[in-house]
C-alpha cells in the first residue's frame, strides 16, 4: 500500500496527516501521526478528483475583483465631488461679485437692450427678508463647496455618515435649484427689460449642481427622500413668495422708454499721458463702442478727459436715438457688441470700464512714447 499524506500550512500552524503501510505482509493496525501543535480549524474544500501529486490545499478567498470594484467606485465618487467643488467655487466667485455690486450700487456694463444688473440688484427682489440675495447665494455655494470637499476626503464632521452627507448635499442643491427657478420666473415677469448675466450664470450653476446630485444619489435612494425634497422645494418657494409680497416691479426699459439722441458733456480735463494714450489708440485702430445713454461710457470718457476723449476712435451704436424696435448700428452689430462700453484692441475684446493703465498694457503703449509725444508738443 502506498503512503499518502495531506499537508496544510499557514503562518500560524502546520498540520500533517500521514498514513503508513506495514513493512511486511502481515496486517497491522494503521498508524497515524498527527503533530501535537494546536491549530485553528479551517475549512478544507473536498474534491472528487485528486491532484497528481496527492497534495490538497485550502483555497484562499480572492479579493482582487472586490478590490478593483471598490477602487473604481472610489475614483468615480472622487471625480464627482471634484465637480461639486469646482462648480461651487465658481458660484462663490459669481455671488461674491454680485454682493460687491449690490453693496457699492455699481454695475459691470450697460447691455444693448437697456436694463442692467444694477436694476435687478437695486430692486425689492434683491432682498429676502432684509438679507441681500447674493449673500444668501454665497453662503449656499460655500456649503456645497465645503461639504463636497469633505465627502471627497471621507472626513465628515460630527460623525455624519457618508450616506447622510450625500443626502444633505442633495437637499441643499434641491433648494438652490428651486430658488433659481423662482428667480428666473421673477426676472422674466416682474423685471422684464432688465438683464443680469451674472444672475443667469448663478442659476445655471445651481441647476448643474442639482443634476449632478441626482447622478450621485441613486434612483432607489431618491425614492426614499422624494417626499422630503418636494416639501423642501415648496418651503423655499413659499418663503420667497412671502418675502416678495410687497415688492414693486420695475418697468421694462426696452418697451416703455423712448430716448432721443443727445450728447453728453465731459467735465474733467485731460492729462498729457491720457492725450498721448488716446492718440496711440487711434493710430493702431483701437475702437471704443458705446451708447449715448450708457453711464459707464460717460465714466470711461471722463477717465480720458475732454481733450483726449475727442481723439478716441469712438463708435456710437445708437446714433438716431433708442426706442423699442430700434436696431443697433451696423458697425456695432458686425463687431458682435453685447454691452457698453466695449473696447476692441488688436483683436482683443474688453467689456466695461477699463483703467488707462490696462488699456496701455493691452495696446502696447509705453511711458517712453508718452514722453516723446510731450516733447513733440
């Protein structure tokens, strides 16, 4: 009879089971040798077929597939939360700028159709229970940015689980999307004729975050909280409606106002530097596009002063006045002008009021050229 043995080993124990055949033909009781070391019990898989070498080994569970799946899921989640953080950061910059415009009462530029961000921000609809709307937006974008960054790192405060953190993010973005939808309704009905590009950008970012959260929270999970989300949207809309119950709409500038063309007077005097810069801008074909009713265009000319402003290559986009249905001057339409003032210098477009130093840098004007101009004079 052939001797057979089973050997199982691990870092913790060694176990042998050996069967011996007697040296002679006499039948003796079989002897078994078992090591006297203690060992933990492990499952051994039995097979009907024996390996050729007679050895059996307990198979170790494979973790490669689960590890690969976990790594892939972690990578996807990290990418999603990076998108959250990026969009939230842009939203914070946008609302921070709107807050600046609100607090200073200024505006970026005058749009072609009349009505500006200043009209919107200075209206009754720019306050929610006395709090400036851009400030609320900044706080909400800040919450999204902070929470998404912590979810991406898996380090949530106060022992909050990742699932609850995702639900919280879903709730915040749902509230923001509901508010943005309501604001778009207000902008199109109560503030018709006024445009605010930065407000539209904020609404777009809010909707993007909302749809991103729908992708992050699975359909089965959404079904669990759909009732709560609907209640949250209703509360947001009801609160805004209550806050705006006494708000007064502003008239549509494009539809209600007819402006005959008029000239504006520049009260400041020009410095030698401003005169030299204006001459240089004219010589290289730089153009300033504006409208007679645009306050920012007048402020831009005031920076140059009376004498220098006359030297600028200025293009009036409404030389025959403005009223509903009036088309913009062809040269302005061909240049794709969307707001005033707009500078086109060496093919580059600058919107809004621009400091003289920035105009000099964009055009390549130097202080030496200004000195040469002064010497010639």
